[in-house]
C-alpha cells in the first residue's frame, strides 16, 4: 500500500478520465490519497470529487499564488470549513518567492491565518515553500512559540536547514517525483538526512511526473517511481518504504481513518 499525500484532482486536467485515473492508481498499489485545496473557490468541486469515495480525503486552504485573492482570509473561515470530517489538513499554503503571483506582503498574513487554523484545529499544516527558506523558517519558529502545530513541508526542494526546523517541531517532509530528476542531487541529499519515519511520498499530480514519465501529465499511478527512488536513497527495500511512508501519513493525518 502507498498513500499519495498530495494530489490535485480538480480542474480540467482530469475532467474526462478521473475514474480511470483512480482505477490505475489502485492497480498500482496507491490505495489512498489526499486531495489538496488550492483556493477556497475550489472547495465545492474538491468536496464533490472526494464525496463518499473510501480512502480519499481533502484539505482546505489557499495556495500562495492565490493569496492576492484572499487578502482578508481569517483563521475562523478555515476552521469552519475544516469541520467536515473528510477534511484532514490545512493548506496548501505558504510562501512562493519564485513566481510571486501574489506579492510577498500579501502572502505572509494569509499564511499566518492558516497557521492559526492548524493550531486551533490540531490538523497538519501543509506547506508550500519556494525560494523562501529563511523567511519560512522565521515565521514557523515565531508562530510555534505562540502555540504548537504540526508542519508538513510538501514537495520539498529546500535546504536542510528549513527541513530541520520543521522536524524539530515534530513535522514531516514529503518528496515528489523531483527526487527522480537527474539534476536533483540536492533534493536527494535532504531526503537522505530526513528520518525515514518522518517522510511522506506524493505526486503533486498533475505536475512533476517522475522519470520515466517526465513531461507527461502526472497521476497517482506513478507514485511507485517516487517510492523506488526513495528506497534507493535510503538503502532499504520498497516494502519498507511502503510501510514507513504509509505509517507516517496516518501518524500525521490522524483524522484520516486507516483502511483495515
């Protein structure tokens, strides 16, 4: 069993074949997944996709790209949306200083609202951080001093310092198909240093398809390629990666009911 801890199933990319995508995932051994919110306007669509499907859960949150559209977002709004038992995490949220589709001064208060919601609900905080390691570390440490929350650094490509900050808070780090890319030695080095019981795997589909599918639309059925690469990095068997990353997912996302 593998759990894809970060999938983007809504929108046009899977509109015509979502059932086939989910069937292929199951055939590949990916039997559970977390559908991620990019903005609150997507909530109804994601809720409908998750529906009563077993072993698919969802998050609520606003990607930093969309922070400009939710400048007045409050923690209370997120807390209310998280009352649905199918909601198991807060995010995807954070800082993106690479594209800066939203201005930096707008990204930070929206991110802090998510942190407050994660603290209040006890749900994990699903973090996007790109080219923002120092500022991200500073905000996390400042906010953690106000009260604990559990961070998950998703699709991690940052340095060992930020990863260590999150780990010291009891957090987790998720790796995607990027670890299979030829020039991703720095990412593989961080994966090597993160304790195996704090690692999750993800596709971040439909983006970032792993080798040998790079350049195609990504989908959860490709997650075993990420697991294979992680097993090689860690020097363990695929069975151990399957077990440890699945355990890590359910240890983190405690509202998700583990299949029996």
